[in-house]
């Protein structure tokens, strides 16, 4: 073992270091950096996603139906695309899909066979009209939340067997 002093060779002195950087007793550079959490990578903020999640959870809990929201392009045949998305939902008979394509100005509501008994076309059309009114005002999240509430009210509580 050798004994000796730590000598900085060609390194920066304490006066030359940028703020937040220090030389440790072992001679290593230690730098403190500000932590900045990553921003959501989608079109919605964390708060907006939380609002949608809460609305979906409450709608499913109160009605017993499985509600799903899709926001994105649906293409030329929006109804067929929405029905294809609905078909991918587990237990689709008891599910309601709200598919919104803001760029194409399209809203589709697809219900499974069991869900249709509780959310008929008339109720779905009223919910779509409400959503579209909010969308025209630039409130996509508010429109989705409002539409989910209306569909939940239309469906009512789960039937007792």
C-alpha cells in the first residue's frame, strides 16, 4: 500500500467549476442536476388523463357496463373502424365504445348486444349531441366526460339477477 496526497493534475479548481459541481474527497467530480419529469407523450396532460380515467371508472362502476374511449383517426369508414375497435374489447357484449376522431370531425358510439338493451340509439345520439357541442367549444375532455355521464345515466344501475 502506498500513502500520499491526492493531487489534481490538470483538473479544475473549485473556483473554475460551474454551479452544482464539486470535487469529492476521492477526487471525483460530483454534479447536481435539476430533475425534470418527462412530459406526457400524448395529446393530453396528466390532469386531463386523470379526468377521463375517473369518468370511465365511475361510469363502469355505476352502470356495470364496460366503457372505453378511443381518440384518434378512424379513416374513411369510421363506423367500420369503430366496430372493429369494439370487437377487440374483452366482454364486448357488455361494452360501450366512444370513438372520437377530432381531425375528421367524427364521433361514433358502439354498444355490445347487452349494452344496447340499456343504452339504445336515442340515448347514444343525445350523448353524441352533447359531446359535439363541447367539442365545438374546444373542450374535448369536457365533452368526453359529459358524454360518459349521459350514457351512464341512460344505462342506469346494473340489473339485479
